[in-house]
């Protein structure tokens, strides 16, 4: 869907990275390495997105870091579009809202970093029926054409796992952020 609207694959990757998880910031060489592209092609797209006001630049010493501009008028729409592209809206709608006792839910791993690996890692905090959850996950996977790996933990286990799961770098889908 996005590739029909935006012809530059590098621009799609940048928008995905920064608008899927707006807390992420990166610098040019890091992005070029992650995408397997030249620094020149990434720099051109970073400049275009920065000039449009969609990305903000901050300088830390000799390094320029880029991040989503949360104050841009199109921020919420772009973030919503990216989430729909990845099917995250379907995960929330089809899985989390039907489970019952969910205290929090996070997307961790590659998607939280803005990388489309085809596998969405979902951490659910609460007390739910595992068989029912698996049934909902299978349905959501067929809708979004991506694999969903689920880790279900109890609320009292959250502190024990939050560092290992890097919940401070995750995308909070529902619940209260306790990082």
C-alpha cells in the first residue's frame, strides 16, 4: 500500500522506522547500515523528510540524529497509516480488545525498532485464556499477512521481564507505561 503512494523505498523505510515507534532516533550511518544502502541515498531522503518538517534533527557533538517530529500536523495521520500498513490496528482491534483482563500490551523486537521483519513480537500482561488468545492470533495473522509471536505474562511478573524484553524501547498498545 505505501509503496503505491511513495515510490522511494528508502523514504518508506524511513517513514516506517520513525513513525511506527516515534521514540526512536537514529543517525545517518546507522540508518544506511540498517537498510543496506549508501549513506548518500539515505541522506537525500532524510533531507527531504526534514525539509518537509516530518523529521526533526538534533546535533549531539558531531553526530546529527533524526527522529519523527511529533508536532507536525500530519504526525498522527502518518503514524496511523504506518500502523495500518503493518496491521497493528488489527492486532489491537481483533486480539487485545476481545481478551478481557489485559493490563498492558507491547510490541517489542524489530517492529518496535521500525524494522519490518515479518514477525510481530507481542507481549501481553494480564490473565487471559491461552487457547482463545491463540485462536485470535491465527485470525489476525491471516488478516495482516504477518506472523505474531505472543508472550503472555502475569502483572506481577512484569518487573522481572521488562529489562530483558526492553519494554522501554517498545510500542505500548494498551495499558499504562510502567517503564
